[in-house]
C-alpha cells in the first residue's frame, strides 16, 4: 500500500514537470540569453492616412474634419522616426541584444558568425473615427450621451532575416499596432427646472505631443516583443512536440517575471 502511494506521488510529480516544461525551458533561455547580433535597418518614411467613414452609414462621423495632416508635417515626421529609432535601439540593448545600425554596418558584416537583420519595412499613422458613449441608467429608462472622437493608430511592419546562417531558417514578417484616442471626462447633470439631464464634459483632443509619446512607447514595446519572439522560439525548439504551441510568453524585465503574452506580441504575417 505504501509503495502504491509512492508510485502515485512519482507519477504526479512527473506530470507536473511535464506540464511545466515550457516554463522551465523559458527560464533556461533567460539564464543563458544567447542572443545573436542584430543589424537594425530603419525606414524614415511615415505614411499617413485618414479613414473617412461612409456618409451613408454615419453623417456625423463623415463630417468630423481630419486633423492628422495639420498635426504632422514632413519635418515632424522625420523627428518622430529618429525618436523611434533611438528608443527602439536602447530597448533592444536593455534586453542584452548586440545591436548594429547603418552607422556600424561594416562592423556587422565583418563578423562571420550567424546573426539577424531586422528591417523596418513600413510605418504608418492612421486617423480613424470611433464612438464615445456615456450612459446613466435608472429602473425603467436610460439616458445616453454620445459623440464621435478621433483615434490614431501607429502601425509597423518588420522583416527579420537570418545572416550567415542555415539557409533553411526562414525570414519572419511581423506586424504591430498601438493607438491613442481623444479623451472625454464628463458627467450627467440634472436640470430641475427643465427636468432633463444634460452632459457636462471636458474634451482632451490628441495633439502632436501625444503622438510622440505613442511612438516612444511603441518603440519600447517592440523591443520587448522582439525579445519575446526569440524567447518563444527557443521554447518551441526545445520543448516536446505536445508542448510546443501551448504557451507564448512575455518577459516583464522590470518585475523579472514570465507572463502569458496574450495579445501583447507581434502578429506573424
């Protein structure tokens, strides 16, 4: 009977180790951090586009004027991309990547060991329309106030190509998008004389400073996404077949914790 209990405990322990295999492999990667050098090739062009909704579907949406072109000219766009590159390279180095850029491209190609080239293929900023709605609910009715606000999406496409490596290693294409929207801080106020509710609010539109903050934040995020890609690539190639696709991790470098990435990751194209 005692032997039976020990056998059950042994089987249970093995099952736990099997289930935790991806986590253990991920921690092994964090301990080793065997990251190959990366040549980062930037792209200074930013495409801007305003997506006007259909007039048939939404008249209020349709006639809200575009603001992106008045906020961002070619000079500011160039400064924005320089900011992105600077923060992105700093983020990669924070994760212990050895990073080369266009200024050090000769040094990169003088090395014969395997490496990666990461190219920023395209960047775009899109202006969209979205509904803002606030509601106060009573027992038998609701009062709703809504309007249209602007949302700005910063989109990036990357190409990751092996250098001096096995020809069987594929090129990877990544996409990422972050956004910022106008903000409304309001509340319902009851007019006792008219016996109606009105909506009192402060409006905080997105300005060019918010776009620069968005871009800097995106650069930091993309640095973590790239590290997570190599982390999960290591897990994939060092886990049992049945465990390969069960987890996609993100590493919180500040808290030094492995967490489920969920939607916080590159989209693979």
